[in-house]
C-alpha cells in the first residue's frame, strides 16, 4: 500500500519519522509532504495565492519526501497532487493529543480532513503527553488501526481521528470507538505577562465529561480512542416556519 504522511510539527518531527519507519518496516510504500516548520494550531489555514516550492528532504523509510513552507492542510492537498497514486493519508504522529474541541484548532486534524475533502481516505494520529519511546508504541497502534480503517472506508470529506495514550505498547488496553469530548467550551482566559503581553491560558471547563465513550476519558483510562470527523460543520437548518426576516 502507498501511504502519504503529513503533519503539523514539521518534516523533521520525531512522530512523523517514527511513523514512516514503522510503515516502511511493515512493507508499505511511504511518501511525505510536510511543513518546513512546526505549525501547531494552524487549523485549516490554506495557502491560495503564494507560490509553493516543495524542497526534497530525507526521511528514513520514505521513498520520496518534500518539505513545504505552507500550512498542514496545504501540504496534504499538494502532496496528493504530487503523489496521485496514494492509497491512504496519515497525519501525524502529533506531539500532543487532539481530542474534543482541540480538533478545531489542530493542524494535524485539518490535514487529514483536507485529504478527505480531496478524495483520499485519511486518519489523524496524535499522542497524548509523549515521552521516550512512546512514538514507536503509538506507531504500532496506528498500524493496527490502519488495517481497520482500510476495511471500513468513510465517505468523502470524513476522516478518522486516533488518539493514543503515552504508554508502553503492552500497557495500552486496546482501541475503543470514541465520541468527541466537549472540551474547549470555556470562557476566554489570558495571563498578563510582566512585559504587558497577554498569553493564552485554557479556561475552566464549562461542560462536564460524563460520557464514558468520550475520547478524553478513554485516553485517561489507558485506551486509544478512535473517532470520526467531517468537514461539515452544519447542524440542522433553521426552521423555515420560524425564519420570517
């Protein structure tokens, strides 16, 4: 199988390189199109008007790899143009979880969503609180879930989102179907620095985590959490009988 890797931590990030090595060792062809530099929090920013100049780079396990001074979502779209025969796109492994409301901000998730919008099957892969050899363990989990995802394709515009606890491989209790936790639904919070600048802080959680199927609670319990995401942000349309403007 020909797999393309993208991420938001940059082409040199240990998570992407661990995933490339594991995929190649499993007999897959690997191509990479990733940002030149770390772009966490880039969300679904796209480069429309600036010239894109992919630069060949070396990534162990990859038969072809380019770095681009562009957002993660842009790299996903450009990569599918450069490597049109790709069978599946993996975004990650991200340095940090992308659960709940964090998916709105995540460049890792947005790269997978963009790949899905562009017609590819895709999955975002993120590791909570990585340390030591945790990326290698996460890559082994991602390989298992990849087999599942390939046999359970999603409609265009939908992608899988896999979050993995930073535990030894043998200590991960399994993979569970997950709901997206209601995190990041909080009031604005900033810290005033001595130089007068305002620095972001996560506010108090305003929504309880009371669903045992939510990704945040599954990760805390030692499971990898697999959810499905889509580009479509719409809820129900307004009631036409109430809309009388």
